[in-house]
């Protein structure tokens, strides 16, 4: 059995005061959690997450990382810097980065490689838009996004990574993929990895993201290839985040 993981993606929300309340709640509940849990926070709050969560079972991470190791890249943050702040995870290829910041498959693959080089566990996000789903190219899109990383880093790299399937049409819209719709894509991702390495595929945690809430988490996480969730909005509310962890 693969362990379940619930990762919160705070996106560009929060303040020192609001985070303190949220992190304190999470910290208090951490000892009772029976799944893996993590929060991916804005860069300026990494130290706050570290000081709140050190010594607990809850990990923290970034939401983005530079594809470069270091250098004259004003405004960028390197994987080594995230590692220094105790990050276990970093999101790469979130659909908002792909769509709003023009991150290509090859850029995402380079970020993935940088993260692993620094000892971080990348959470590689893949997923189709509504137009792509309606055009019947969901499998092709997800496979292309996955293959960019497989071709660059090799299949063995996925034994030190997490996948997240996030259909773009389900993000922040309140429209969740049905458990069956999500399961279909999760199974496809696992099968794709299994073509190169069955054992890696078997051990790979594949999270679902897109309007995960306390009310729908349990049925999603009950599907055989859904190993937890990547949670946006609901991760900003301690009760909701913890309820989703309880469902996992
Ligand atoms: P929501 O849970 O707010 O739909 O966001 C999902 C997401 O993008 C997590 O990375």
C-alpha cells in the first residue's frame, strides 16, 4: 500500500498573522495525523513554516523553483535555497505557472531536475484544460507533460518525486473531477510510468488536485490510484485541511 499524502498549496495568500493561526492549528493536530502532510507556502513564509513545523510530522515546501542552479537571475529562488530552509517538497509545473508565467514542458523538466539535484522532492503537476478535455486530448496532454520529465531525468527519478494530477478546469472552480474521471487519468499516468519501470510506477504517489474539500476527499482518496490530494483553497482553513488529512 502506498502511503497517502495531503499537500496544501497556499498560492499567493497569507500574512504572518493569518499563517500563525493556521500553522498553530496544524501543529497541534500533527501528532494525530495518519497520512503524510505538507504545506507549500510563499517564499517569504518558509522560515515561519520551518519554525512552526520543525519536529512535527508535517513537512513544508515551496511553490516554484528556478530552473537554474545559481547566477544572475534577479527575482528567482534556487533549489539549494529552498533546501537550506528545510523544504522537503517543491511544486513544479503547476498549471498557474504554465499558463500565467509561460512555463514550457522543458522549463518544468529543468525545474524538476534542479529540485532533485538539491535533494528536494518535486511535486510534478500535470493536467488538461477544459478545451483539451472537450477535444478528447486529455491523455495526450498529460502524457506529453509527463514524458518531458521522463525523457529529461529518466524514470528512476520518479522514485524520488510525487505526481499531482490537476485538471485545470477543476482548480478554484468548485468543479471537482468525479472520482472515476480522476481515477482514469491517475491510472493512465501510472501505466505510462510502468511501461518503463513497473516498480517505480507501483511506488509512485499520485495526488489529485482541483477543488478538493472535506466533503469530496474521502471518495476521491478511495480510488485505487489516488494517493492523496494537492489542496488549494481548503488548505487555508485549518479545519478543512485537517479534515482532508483525516479523510486520507
Ligand atoms: P483548489 O483546491 O483551490 O481548487 O486549488 C487546487 C490547486 O491548484 C492546488 O495546487
